[in-house]
C-alpha cells in the first residue's frame, strides 16, 4: 500500500479500486453463469392437475371386503369396501416413505409392503413405522359411480 | 524395447519423461502377511473398468424414457446378440464393485492406512465409495421395473426427510413431486454424465496420491521386504483382474440378470420390495425404527444417525487420535468391528425377512 500524504486514509488507492472492480466483475460473471444453471436444474412446475374430485370406480365392480387403487390426479388413492359394506377412500401413499399401500383381504387392513406398516379401515396406524394416518377422502355415490373428493 | 528408441527419444525431447518414469518406478510394495489387502484397491479399479466398458455397450440400445426404458432393456436381454451377457455383466459387476470397495475400505480402516500423511487418500476413497453408491442407486432405476420404481420412491423419500435442504434435494432428484418419467431422465443423466465426471476426478486424485506416497505399511511391522510396484506388483494385479473378469463372466452366464415387470405407478407396492443389498441395512433400520421417538419422527432420527455415520467415516483420519501418534488403539478396532457387525447383521436380517414373503 502506498500512502499519499495529502489524501485521507480511507481513500481507495487506484490499485485497490481496480482490484475491487476486477474481483467484483469476476464474481458477477460467476453469479450470472451459476444462477441460470441452478435454475435450469430444477424442472418447471408442470401443469399440476390439482384434482379435487374423481370418479374412483363403480359400486358394481367392488365386492364387499375388497379394495381398488384409483388415480387421484397424479397420486394413487385406495377405495375400500369394508366388510360392513361401507365405502371409504384414502390416499394410497403410505405416510412413512411414499410406497403405495394395498388392501389385505384376510385381515381387513390396509398394509404397506415396503416397511410393514399397517392401517385400519379408518386409515389410522395400527402398527409399523408410519408416523401419521392415511389422508382420508370423502366418498359419495351417484348412481353406480363412486365419487371421491378431497376433504375441504 | 530397442525398437521403440525413436519414440522414447521423441517423447524425451518434448516432455519430462524422467520425472514420469520416476513416478511410475519409485513405488515399492511392502511384502508382509497383510499384503493380500493391497489387491483390493486394484480389484475395485478393475471392476470399475468392467462397468465403464459394459455400460458404454449398453448405451447403444438403451432408451432413457418411461415409455421405452423397460422395453429397450427387454430388447437387449432377448433380441440383441449377447445383450443378455453385457447387461448381466453390468448388473453383477455393479454388485461386486461395491463389495470390493467395502473390503478395500474396511481393510484400510483396520490397518490404519489413513494415518498421516495419507489422510486425503482416505477422504478421496470414502468420497469414491459414496460415488459408487450413487452409481448403484441411479443405475437401479434405469430398467424401469416395479422393484426399481418403488425402491427409488422410498430412496428419494428418505432424501426428502433431511431437515432444511431435503425437500429441495428431493425435487431436484425426482424432477418434480413424484417419481416419474422426469426422474428417469435425471437418474440417467446422473448415471452416465455427472457421476462419471465425479468418478474420473476423484479417482484420478486417489490414484495420484497413492502413486506419490506409496503404500502404507501396517503399524508395528518390522518386515522390510518389498517388491517394485511397476512392473512386478502390477503384473500380480493383472492376475487378480483376469480372475475377477472370468468370475464375472461365469456368474453372468449361470445367473443372468432378471428384469421383472414394468413399473406401474398406480399399482400397489408388491410385497418383498427391497433395495440393492448394500442399502438393505439402512432399509432394515428404517423398518425397525418406531414412528415416533420423543415426539420426533423415527425415520428422521434414523436418517440423521446415518448421516452422522457417513460424516464420521469421512473424518476417521482426524477422529482416530492414537493412530496419528502411530498407535493402534483397541477401541478404534472395536468401533470398526461393531460398525461392520451392525451392517452385516442388519443385512442378513433383512434378507431373511425378505425371503419369508
């Protein structure tokens, strides 16, 4: 650092100023390159079909004490006809690690084969690692169609 | 050799050949009762070579999209001449390379080869191991079969549980909220572009460090016999490599890789779904952890512990203070054995409970 006698101490020297400019430019160039790359790595949000109501099936196709997987938007749902002949629907995505659950006819429970989680027919956890109940949906029938909709 | 003097002269006039020659020739391999373990690094390298070669061949017919991936692998397996062999070699060597890397990692751990001045060799080695696991994880999805689909769903869900950056990392890996066609493209991209670049860089550093510093000699070993690395030990390495190539080919012929059914995102997860064997211990741990521990989600604790374990593995050269002073402490050996026993025990448990389905 060269000190000039006349100028105040905090004044930037020509060298320091040019260095600051150069470093700043390099940093700006770096940022201007990295930022688009970082944004590029994340995909655009697809036209998310946020479905709130879906025809999950027909009453005729579902026997008592059985279930089927249906499409709820981009996610699988499970429609259960309980042994007491009630219709219930839940998200089929296990709350533990996202596997798709299935209906166990013999025990009349919903189970997840990945890590052996079990849910009762209200979607509540009976045993295993799932931390929460399955998300429940509302079920209505219109004629023979079974309509499943998200709870408000 | 005399026939190539013109080439040697040509090179020597232009490049620092004497230094390169020195780098190649200076390394001596100590001969003692633990010399056997020196072969495992070279073995892992040879298997990586097999993976690169067979992977490049598979690329000729593989199509990375959800609509075509499964069909293209089936095409390779059933229609392409020796396609079944190329894919089986790739699938089998993928498992063997992880196994070989595990043996290499464990042996360098128990022999304390990571002690100064070889800390960075260890760190680059552990990073290479993580890269290999990344290859395994991303490659597993590429055939787009049921098993791979759900294993990836669970695997990327685990990533999502990581506090803070988890959700972002998950979206990045899946390319959206779910495992879809986009995820397949990403895994393909990671598997054949990103990870190979990372592998080349870290492997280059790892090999350079080994070549510069030579082999670590186990503590308290008085034997002074050595053999030159080049060409003596390298020729022995070649024998091991020829044996492993033969073994991979033999296994592939007698137990060709299977394909299973095409992934269906709207089918329930079939029973007995399992990741590759080297992730089984983690899978079993997740299975055993209860939903909640002291109000915190169990899976979060399991994942945090695994993350800490990985970090500890990376920092072993600094955590093992006695080894820095040239002592092999019994506690370090015990921790190593406990770690191996845990992973082995959990893996066997998972295999048995998986076999029951």
